[in-house]
């Protein structure tokens, strides 16, 4: 992945230990990322409103505002921001619901750091080229 210090990744997940370890791991890779975290969709929306975010990594099951509500908000207010969805409750029905938002599936939790960081790098590189498979870009 090309180092770009102006890229921001937002991780939305209510599992604090997972979120912190993912953020620390991404920072340790020295990709020059700014990593933001949110414990739920509502916090993620607040960050998206005030900061330029290049990629969102979100869980679906969160308190206050879940991942589907976050995706609905993003489809209206931040449609150009690519999203990686994670869930421990993946089913064909969940995959179908995600297709409504232009997403081609999800990452099963628990997910290893190496696999997730590769997905993040690929999504950021694709977004930098202006195209992400399965993600509508305005």
C-alpha cells in the first residue's frame, strides 16, 4: 500500500478491545493513517460530519445506532466513502440487506488482523484510483 498521511480510517464497533487493537495494529504498520474509532453508529456519524474519512470499517450489531442505520445514513450523506462491513452474524439474508447499500458481502468475525488489514489496504488503494468493487462512488 502506498503511504498517504492524509488518509483517515474510521472503525465503528462496540467491542472496545477489538477496536483498540485494530487501531493500534494499523498505526504500527506505518501506513501514515489517521485512525478514528467509534463505539456505535451515532459516534461514527459525528466523526463523519466533522472529518474527511477515506474508509469506514463497521460492525453491524452495535448499540444506539447499528451498522445498518449507519449504512443508511452514509448512503444519503457520504455515498463516496467506501465501507468494509464486519459481522459475527453473517447470513445470506444479511448479505442481501447489504446489497441494498451496494456492498458485496461482509467480513466474518472473528477476523484476523492480517486479513482485515489487507482488505483495508486494498479498499484504500482502490478508492485512491477512484473505483472500489461493490461500492458506489459519486
